C-alpha cells in the first residue's frame, strides 16, 4: 500500500517498506515515480525505524531532507496511528526535525541553516553571479534576481545544480525579496528539476534573505511559489520554522502488472 499526498502541488509517495512487495532500488524508484508508466510523483519516502524516513528523488537518488516531504511524512505517521501525539520528532539523514500536526496544517522545525562563507559567487554561462550557498539539512544555492523568469530558471537550474562547486549537486532557487515579510521564488530541485513548491527551498530563501538583511526575524515571512505559499519564521536561535498544508490524494494498491515490471528491474 502506498499513500500519495501533496504539499502545494509537490507530491510524494509514502510507504512502509515492510508492506511493499519488492526491495527499493534507484531503478525501481524511477519507475514508480514515472508519471506515464508508473504511479507518478516528485519522490518516494520510506519509513525507516519507528519515526525515521528515507527520501528518494524521482531520479532514484537519495535526499537528506525535504520540507514538503517532512510535512507529508509527519501527517502520514499521525494519520496511520504510528504516533499518538501530534507533536513528535522525525529522523532524517539531514538531522532530526520536530513537527506538529494540526489537521491538514503541519509545522516543521527545519533547524539552524549552515552557510558556506567560502562561496559567494559562481561562474555560469560566462557570467559571474552572486549567490548564497547554504544547507538546511540538504544543499541550496539561492540566486537573488530583480525579476523572476521561468525561462532563466530552466537555463540556469541544471547548470547550477551540477556546478563543480557542488560535488553532490544542489537545489537551486531564483528569488526576490518583495517586503520585510514576503519573498517569491522559483525552484529547480536536485534530482527532480523544475518544481512547483519546495519547503526546504522556501526555508533556504528566507534564511538567505534574512542573512542579507532583507527580511525580519521573529515574523512569519510568506514564501510565494508557483504552487502556493508557505510561512517561514526565523526564531531567536536562528532556527527555521515552516508551516503549510498537506492534502492526501489517495491510497494506492499496485497492480500485478506494475509489480512484475518493478520486480524485473535490478
């Protein structure tokens, strides 16, 4: 049984690996996430232990952390009775995250970001660009622009994602600070490409703008993305709190034909 949910159009499959009729491999993840011949999603999340999660990108690679994914996974844990309290901690490869489930709304403590002070510019397509490189449990490269253009995202996104400066690749955001409590962003997600929404990207942009003095701490900053808005707050400790919706799409039983195709893969 797989559960499919989305946060602002960023959709994930969630499962307990003990309930799957196959062992997960990168090739099998790619088939599952394929929107034409598989179930289709922006990634797969697997229960790891009691409250841990492994996060797979649709290309089969593993992600350390995901903001939208954490909200989806937290609600799945609570809705399926795997946790009794609406407040608990989820364990990820990118660190532990405290979460709070309030019906369809989920809040996540994404932790204190770590900035790369050694990296403030990169050379891409013959131009030197100012960037803010940081980690919120997974890597990000924020590029502030006076206006946002999706065609520029599609040009720069794959180049910056695989830039030699980021040996493990990176998530990429084109961003603009609109006010002391509002930012807008476009997202190129590592292993997934152009994405309608991303919780960790929203957090990375707010953190970058706060570091540059463009947004305030201790206020809810609205992070607007093509898929919708998330609220991100930088607290007194510098930790990033993200809040937003999760909607369950369905619970899926795989057909015998798809299971056979998955099992035939290495």
